[in-house]
């Protein structure tokens, strides 16, 4: 069973939909869902990105949905 939530993204080029990069829109959605970014830095070694609010990790290190999308 696929437990990932479904999301729709507006495409600039419907002809080239397979190459559309959804990671920026998904990152914004995750930031919004968590209430924004905190003043703290992500705790992953070497990562300089801001952590999500009420979390100690950034978007990239904190959410499997984002990782799945950006690693495929």
C-alpha cells in the first residue's frame, strides 16, 4: 500500500512533464506544513540549512516524502 500523500503540481510545459522538478514546490509545502523555518541549523553533520520549526533537521533530512521525490 502506498501511504504517501498525493499532490498536484502546475506544469509550465505539459509536453515535458516527466522531467518536471517538483522538489522546490514540495520543499515549500513541507516548510508551510511545519509552520516555517526555525532560527536553528540542521543537526546533520555538514548541513548548513535551517531546521524546520519544532524540529532539529531541515526539509531534506527530515521528511521521507521529500527524499523520495528528490532521489528518483
